[in-house]
């Protein structure tokens, strides 16, 4: 390690200073989600509801209604934990799809254009060969009929 460097080695959950990882603010530990979510507190109406503007009151009433519904359905917080997990999975799958799908579509569109051009080239080459063959056959027939090609 270079002198004056701020980097510390991590060994089995502790740093050289002896502190467990996570206690030092520069080394945040990845902590798993708790097995039991904390219970939800009953929702409280904003005490300054009457002092809020109409839009703010509507937002507060909507917030209180949604939190009341959540509290009535799942007081132990499992619904919130399930919803967060579903949103994380959706983001984990959705963000790559939103990035890769347009790129894939552009690539496939380009490939389709190339295939269309190759088809046109092959068709024109085939038709050109057919026309050249028919012209040569017609010339050969005319020469045979005229007697030029006899031995």
C-alpha cells in the first residue's frame, strides 16, 4: 500500500482497525432485508390540514386514504415488502429490456434491409442469366436454321 493511502484491506468482515465492516462510514456493509418487516404504524392526518391549500389537502387526503387501506390490508408490512420486491424485479428486468429492445429492433431492421437487397440482387442475376441464355439460344437457333452452323 502506498504511504498516505486511505485504502484499507478488508479481511473476514473486519478492517485493519478492528472495526466490523459497516461501523466505519466509508465501508458500508450490504445488509440483507430483515426477515420480519416492522409493523406499520397507523396513518396520521397532517395536523395542519386546514392550513394547506386545496391541492395540498387533496394530496394529503389521498395519502392518508392509501396508507389507511394499506394498514387495513396488511398491518404487519408484508404488502409493502412484497410490492417493493416486485418493483425491484420489474426494474431489474424492465430496464435492460427498455435499453436492449430498441437496439435489437434497429439491428433486425438493418438485417431485413440487407436480406431484401440480397434478394433483389439474386433475382436480377437470375433474370439476367435467363435472358442471356434465351438470347444465346435464339441466336443458336437462327444460325442453325440459316445453315451457318452446319459442318
